[in-house]
C-alpha cells in the first residue's frame, strides 16, 4: 500500500515526537545523575528509633548511603560537633539535616520518586498517614520515656518510687484503649486504598514511617507490652508481612 502524503507527514511527526520524548527522558536522567549527591551519611544509634524510616526510604529508593551507627557512649563527644545537637543526622555532601520527617520526604523523592508521589492528591494521602504515625508516636511517648527514666520531664521528682507502677499502668492502658484506635485507622486505610499498602498498590514513605513503630509493639521488647499485642489485628499483621517480604527489605533485616 502507498501511504498518502498527509499520512506520511503525520508518521514523521509522530516519529520526531517519539525521538524528542526519548531525548527528554534521557536528559532528565542525566540531570538526576549529575545532581545526585556524592556523599550521603545517616548517623544514629544502633537501634531502629526515628532513623529507621529514613534508612528504609534510602534503601528502597536505591540510594547508596553510609549507615553510620554509634554507641551511646560515643554520643556525648559527637554531640558537641553537631549544629543541632541531636540525632538522627543526615549529612548530604557536607550539609547537615537534623529533622527525620524532612529526611524521610527527601529520601522518598529519590530514585523513581514512587515512594513519595508527585501527584498532589496521592501525596496528600501519603502525608496524612505519615501524620497518623506521628500521632501514634506521640501517644506512646509518655509510656516510653517514663520507662526510660525520663520521668522528670513529666513533672515527677528524680527519686520517684512509684515510677514502675505508673509505667505499667500507662502501657497497659495504651494497649487497651489507644492502640486499637490506631490499628483500626491503619486497617481502614489499607481497605480504602485497595491495598496491600497504606496508600494503594505501591509502597510509600507512609508505610516506611509506620512499619518500625507498629512492629515494635509485636516484638515483646518493652515491659508490659507482650509479644502477642498485634494478634487481634490480622489486617495490620498481613500488611507488615507484605512489606517485610519485599526483597530489599527482607535482605536488609536478614543482614542485621
């Protein structure tokens, strides 16, 4: 068949557009390579804590970084050298960043950007669930800090004989009254998004922020928080298992 001149012209335009689009994508990739940081170091203690979500985001975005873990004994001297005087600390080509929420969003924007989607509505849903995790963390903090001996921050004297009883009551009440509300929120979010993750079919920084916090309650490492604490929440346990079987995540935890 002989194509008409208009058809040939359209085909040439389509071919040119395809070449142009490919070139544009190549330029974007090149810019990303050129602008990529040469050195990324995440400094924190050898625990999960508030740094774990950032570690996971860097890991799943395919970003190379130094996971620098220090001892509690090293902290007093190191603290003197850090502008903010706090951890975690993210150092990007010499620039210090000291807020874990900012680190998380930045790390989620790396790679293909799927961990922190650019679409405003999708990003809103992700940020909402990150906020839920922050609320959960705040709700648990009094129980955690009282058990860590930081009872003076809550108005108690240094030599506080009733601390153990209060810690027990705080944690038992948290498991009974507070945790169920958050577990329902998580389960409802998975259902509403279609799952299997908090915001839909792909893992996002919302999952990575929530995962360490929720897993903690099922580890049996905190006094008065039994290992079977998450058993009443099968949807949440299935969500945890889904993330933990992601090859990169599975390999990471197996290496620790």
